[in-house]
C-alpha cells in the first residue's frame, strides 16, 4: 500500500483533472516497475478514501488504464495490472541488478558504459575534472550560510526553490535576455532531473517526443522510461533539418521537441540565429512546446551569437533547462527551469513527487555565491581553463587527424564530433583505442537505435591538457591503421562509468 500512499494529487490544478493525475501516477508506478503484471490495484472506495477524492475519480482513472490495455477487471475480484511496462523498456537489460547477476552479455560499450581507468587519456567524459572545482570559495559560503541560517538550512525547502535564489537567478538570466518572473523559476536537482520532471509532468505512455539525431543519451533514457515514442530529426551543420521537423510535427503531433541549440551534445553544433528564429516560428505555428537544454552556452569561445531559444520565445512555448554541472560542480546537483505559465503547476507537482525539494543548504550557498559575485570570477576562470584545452584540441586535430577524417570544428563548449572515412566503425576504433589507454565516446551511444556509426565524440572536459596532443596523435595513428585495415583488437572491461 505504501506506493499508493505516496501518490500526491494537486487538487488546485486548473489544467489537469484529478482522474488524469491519478491515471498518470499509476502509469508512472508501472513504468518504474513498482506495479508489475498481475499486481492488484486498490479497491475503489478504499483508494478514494486514501486519496481523499471522489470514487468517480478512481473509477475514471482505472477506466482509462483499461482502455489502454494496461489493466483488466476480474468480476468480483478487482482490477489488475495487465502488462509489465517495466520489462518493455529498452534500458531494462542494463539495470544494476542484471549487471550484478551477470545477466548482461553485450559488451559494456553497447550498454552505454565506458571503462575509464586512472591512467587513461580521457576524451570520453563531458564532466569537468575535479581540480577545476572552486572548493575553498564554496566552503566559505557554506560556513557563512550555516552561521547565518542555522537549522533553517536543514529544513524542507519550498518545492519551487529557495526564494532568494530564484530572485538571484531571475536577475542572472535577465543578462541573457531571458525576461521571466521569479514565479517561473523552478529549482531542480540538476538538468537530468529537469528533463525527468518535464517527462513525468507532461508525457503519457505512447506520446510522441521529438529529439535531434544524434542526441543526449540521458534524455533518451528518460523519454523511454516514460513509455514515450521517440522521433528523431537529423541535425545539419546549422541545426535541425526544418523540412523534416515540419513534416514530422504534422505526422506525429508530438508533446514536445527536446533540443540543445548551443554547442549541442554530442556534436558541438550551434544553431544559426536564422534557424533558431525559424524554429520559434514553427513552434508558434503548430503550438509546439520546446524543451531547450542549455547545459553549456556559457562556454562560448568564437561563436558570434549564442542566443538561447528562450530569449527569442515571445509566446511562452519554451521550457528552458539550465544546468550548472559543466561550468560549476556536477555533484552539487543544482540547476533551474524557466517554466511557461501554463505548465507551472504540472511541473511543480512532478518536482514535489520526485524529491520534495532540492537541498536547501546548497541552494542557500549558491545564492550567497551569486550575491557575492564569486560566480562571475569562476566563470572567467573556467573559460580560461577550457579555452586552453579547446585550442590545444583544435591544433591537435588539425595536426594529427588523417585528412580523411571529417570534423566541423565547434565554436565553443567541450565536445568535438568526428566522422571516420569509408564507413569505418567507431566502435572498432574505440576497442583499438582502449588498448592504447585512450577513451572517447563512440557515436552509436547517441543514436536512438544504437546503430553502429562512423562518428564519435571527443570531449575536452576531463582530459589533462598536457595529454591532448599525445592522445590525438595516437588516435590519429590508430585511425590511419584502421584505414589500412590492419585489424582491430578488444579488451575486457572491468570498471564502469556512465557517459554524460
Ligand atoms: C545535454 C545534457 N543535459 C543534461 C545533462 C545532465 O546535467 P546535470 O548534471 O545538470 O543533471 C547533461 C550531462 O552531461 C548533458 O550533457
């Protein structure tokens, strides 16, 4: 009964009926594997009492689930779950339990995990190395918060976030031409949670979602976990293919489009301003919701324009996600959303149901960090550090990659996307590179069907700058070797790290 007691319905919601909220909550339990095939749903009257709603709310929620074939009624006995949504999930075979039980047979790289050992040249992680973290400054603000707020810093924080932090962030985005109200700012425990609560709040099982191809693995996993049908749209040098976008909007009527218009992950592509504007026009024409994942626009080295879509959005159609992980410290698990007015209560409810609130202590510390202006200094420092790596990477690619390898050099961010010649497999290159103590992210990880591809991602976020030349030189040599078809070899993995 505990899982049913955890269900929270927003009785104030003007946009979502209670029976829809209940239906979604039950489906979430199925997707999460907490309701499995054959499990019995609570009797109607008892459930209605528990949730303090009318019997009709429960009856209607059950009826919709039944119409979707997710539950069935046994006369005189009750309502039962008809299918295992959990076991339908594509990612199910990668669960930790499976791994512990040794049930996985595919190589780790096929499972979205990369083996990274201490002494490896790491072009795989897109997460900053820990030596870049401003630990001393943060320690100081943490101490100040503890002296100032005492126990308050450890109480439950409002689900929407610590008010002074939301005010500070609202001011911060004003500098980037995003003009929102403090009420539209929702604090999240990292961008990944942002994607998750958007999916939880907006998606029903079987809904369509559109993404770029290739796209961020973590977002695809979220949409799949909600039972959404994912439609991908090819990326071109200056952004999405707009013809394909419009055609697919008309065909699938997706719930939303998820994109990263600046320094996209994994390709490093930035959309042209013209394309950004056109996408906003298309969204307005079709009343299409856009989820903009801004995980990195701060690291702009050479782009003449890195406007966010949100700054161009005058019809309130863009949900903006901002992460601090790449430019600050990922372990803080802090980020924020700018939420359109119409979605405000759905997303707040989803956030509440997920973790009640993001750590109050850390929110307070970040607010002080912003207020003291240390943030601006830190961004400058990160820019300097990353610029050094970025330039070394560009020089190394130009010097050591065989002529046949294609690369559209990015203008900022941390990711470089390269294409091997003659349809060579990036998985095979990966296997050969691991043997030489070099890791990177092979391209198949970023495509929907995990198809092997000739593309791969090199990231400068975590690599030791001193190793860039040497690493790229060796990798260039391996590619030459593969081009000449001298064979490849593999190595057994024994330590796992998720790719971010
Ligand atoms: C595009 C993108 N979005 C979101 C995330 C998750 O970020 P966070 O650490 O803020 O949850 C990542 C992490 O790598 C990412 O690459």
